[in-house]
C-alpha cells in the first residue's frame, strides 16, 4: 500500500475529513484542558490513552510535509517527584500530576 493510501484503523471518513480541514486551516495538535486535541478532535485523553485519530493526524501531517517531531508532546519538563507523586509541566505551563 502506498503512503498516500495509508489510513489509520478505526477512523471514519467523516473524521478523516475533519482532520484534513483542521490541518488545512493551519491548526496543530495542542493541549486543551486535559486532552490533546486538533481543533475539536480528541487525540489523547487525560489518562494518556491515544485515540485512533492520533495516528490519522500523524499520517496526514507527514503527507503534507508538516514536522511531527514535537507535535504530540504534552509536557515541556521531565517528570519530577514531590512527596509520593510525580509531576511534570505541560505545554501551557500548568503543573500536572502524572
């Protein structure tokens, strides 16, 4: 299968279209609340579970020549311990327990 024909499993045609429209509009994956999103499309939940749409976004970004290097990073700092919990700072500057 050629790269242009590659599709992520579990992603509907309508969701592929929403992802394509968001990327064409210049949107990039970002942390919104507790979820990693591309516009209104949830890519990763707060518990770290990847949604099927994440793979589709990565495929479409690569097809368009968009750098995916740090596109899906939600944390800017290495995890650190405080008491019995681990924390890290997200891309919005908020400290989160992980």
